[in-house]
C-alpha cells in the first residue's frame, strides 16, 4: 500500500465533536447525531464527510493507549464560518503535507490498515508524523461502515 503525498491549504470544517478515547467506542453515537443534522450546515463544499481526530501534543506510539484522551469530529467542509448551526462547532484543518492511504473494506478491518501505516510504512519512510489533525475523508465510494466495498481516504499529517 503506497500513499499519495499531498500538500493542502487550510480547510474549514463545521460539525460536532466530543472528547473521547478509543476504548470508549462512541464513534457511532457521534456520527448518528451529526448525520441527523448535517443538512443544517450552509456554505458546504462538496458532498464528502470528515472523520477527524485531534490528538494531544507530542503524543507518540509508546504513550498512546486505548485510554488516551483526544477529540473526535464528524464534520463537513465549508467555504466560511458565517453560519454555524446551534450546538455545532467550527475548526480549521491546518495546511501542510499529508500521506493519503485508501482503506477498502468494513470499519471492523480499519485497524489492520491503521497498523500497517504506523508499524510498517511510517518507520520505513523518510517522514515522521506532524502535530496536526489526522482525518479520514468519506467520499462517493464510502457506502457505510459495514460495506466490504467501502473506501475511505486516511490522511496522515507528515513532515
């Protein structure tokens, strides 16, 4: 699995976020809440969705555990923050370089792709993780978390 290396400019997003851990397993609740209201977001760019994670500063693999606290977002990209729906938040995905991988298959197999990226590709690359948001882009080929044909882009911030 070879990633595309892509540079992006700042991207504005609006959505809902929660402070969580991997062991909390509350991603489906977050997405259910957001999907019920995502059409309230105006100035939307495209039809894709962002699943975004903001990890603590200076976190590394040795310190990261299933109980590490981080922010998880369900969001869409917007052209401006002129109108943020009640009880939604705004954020900016910072400009920079990303390694973009494709995960194909159900969400239950996501850990295999994630582990490959962090234990095989990253240590053997010329890159290291940068301190910016990590995200998955759920586009036209994302058919839901249980569909074996679903594809999502994994965007890993690198330097």
